C-alpha cells in the first residue's frame, strides 16, 4: 500500500527525457562500510579555495575524528582524520571541478573537469567505525538559530552535492539573501545511482533531523522533501518525523533532469533560476540527503564528517553496492574491492554529467590519484562498448531533437553553429548561459555531435569575453 504524499500540480517542465533506470543492482543494497583500505589521501581543499594548513607531522599517529588541518579561512573548512592511522607524507590528489564557468579561474581545470588538491596520506589504518553508537551531546531543539550556525561552523561541514561549499557559508549566504524555501532534493534520476535513496531509506529519521536543523539555522519555515514518486514505500522512516517538523514531502514524476537544482526549483516554486545560480538569488536553498545526514550526525552526536555513501556500480562491476567510504579513499582501490573489470571506463558521478576518471602525474612522473570526496555520490565502471565515444560525428541533420528535449528550450543546433563559426556574442544572445549541462543534447543527437561539451566551451568563452571588456 503506497503512502499518500502531498501531490499538488508539480512534476512538469518543458523538454527532458526518460532515461533507463539501471538501478536494480543496488536499489535494495544496504549501506555497507568498505573494507580493507590500505591508505587514505585526505584532501586539504575539499572546497575549491585556499587549502587548509596541516597541523600534524610525518610519522604522527592520529585518531579517527582528530583535526589534522586548520582552515585557512576564505570559505575553507577544518579537516579531520576519517580513520585512525599514521601520517605517511604530504602529497596531491585530484578532485572533480564543481565551479561554474562564471567563477572558474582556471580554464584548463574547467575543460578537463579535475583540479589538484594538496593532501595528507594516512597509512597503517585502524578499522573504520561507521555511525558510532553515541549518545546525544547537543540539544538542538532547544538551541536558537545563531547557536546552530556556530555549531555547524565548528564541524567542518560542507555540502555534499556537486557544488561543494562550506555549509556554514551556504547558510550565511541564504540568510543574507532572505531565502524563504528550503528543498531537500532526493530525485536521483540518472542511471545506476542509489546512494541518496539508501540514505533516506535507512537513516530517514536522521535526514529529517538534519534538514530541520539546516532550516532552523537558515530561519526558513517552508521546507520541502522532494522524492521520486516510485520510491515512496521505501521512505516510511522519513514521513512521520517530516510531518512533526512541518516538512512537506512531495513525490515528483521521474523525468530527467528533474534532479537539477534549476529544474527542481522551477517545478516546485515556479521561480526561474540562472543555470549557474544556486537558487539563493530567487529565495530558494537546495540540499541533498547526504548533507542532511552529516549535519545531524555532527550537531547531535559530535561526529565529524569522515565518509559518505557512494554507489559503486555499472556494467563492468562484479559486486555493485552502496558503500560507506571514508574521504580520501583512492578510487582505484574502491573499484578493485568491487571487482571492476580491468581496462574499463571509470566515471565519477553520473553517466550524464560525471567526469571520466583520468590518469594524472606530477612533473616528476609521480601518480596523482583521484579520491573519494564529499561530492562523490557514485563511482561507475562502464565496459568499453557501452562507454565508447569512438564514433565519428557527422554534420547536423537539423532534426531538432536536441532543442525539443532541452529543459530550457535552447536552440542547440544554432548554438552548435555559433561554436563552429566562433560567434561568441551570438551564442550569448541565444541564452547559452542558461544551459544547465544536463548532457541531453549529446545523449540524443543522432549525428553523435559533442554538443554538451561545445556549449560548455561556449559558456567559458562568453565569460572570458565579458571579463576582457
């Protein structure tokens, strides 16, 4: 028997497509801590700004949850040891770029999709203790909004969505912007990924608690939990407490890219967001289930953010699962533990908008590993055939599929002409900056044109042209 959720006239927007689900392998897979990690490379710049400063020395033994780097300010957060271990060396890792074109200061990083962060390597690791059984150390229900903001700032919390920022800064910006609506977005509408679904299914009470804490810190009373209408029976843990906290639970139809921040805000509030905006400019803040869970665990139990739930799946994975993985785990080691096939194509994030994991080295030839960070909701291993881009593009046939399916109704074919002819101003007039990088145009193009990449480059060119004026 399905739960009866509030279902007003929501769930429609122009364009969009129905993607294959491909979630059966992990939809009912419970959250399981990863085992047998040999080392961690803990990033010192989880937020794309000035790195935190190490306060440990090589050879020092650290405990799980111990502070190992001090925030340098500038929007950065303190860094804590995800697992007890010994400091082996200071090194580098690569993390996905989550900065929009208008804020990106490094052209190469934006194009490649990865950035380099300093890190601390931990070895001789103790067993990772997930969700330790602790008693409440803080009565958040009795705390005022200022006290909650201070408590959140102390915990090194960041947003766990694709655009990672310090949570305390995000809350402060929301307060300053006069935000009146907070949305918890649990619309996982891309293939394979089920990490937020499992978080809400298994730890729904804590997710609702974290969402309520964030709402109180932001001084927001209109709070919405948006979920996939097909999964409502799994979220019984969250329904009753959401009502107690005055949170509306809304079930939405699953049409890609409903999970995009700009689209879900438009669907739920009818407010139009700039593609590179975050909703604050129209009075809406958006968080995800993982951020809510981490907020609750820190504020109530004093458990610093040390890990996140990651869906490890794809056609080339023998043992797909939803794994609780400490920050800094090397993605190669994670794939090996899941039985990924050799020479497969590995992707960080979704198959539509994620980054292919690349090999990166220092000038001296030392490998720079990609690691799990707060924005790692999925690691996907695709076989060569399903991931192959070895198809020669042909000229545009003017079928119009790209424009028909674009959620912002952009004239994608004309933007492709602008790219090929170098018409930057024309692309700007056509609304190129409203593109949300959903990847539908490339996915659906019968001519196999790399339309999404071309529009991304057009956006960067527009930003650079504007800066020169």
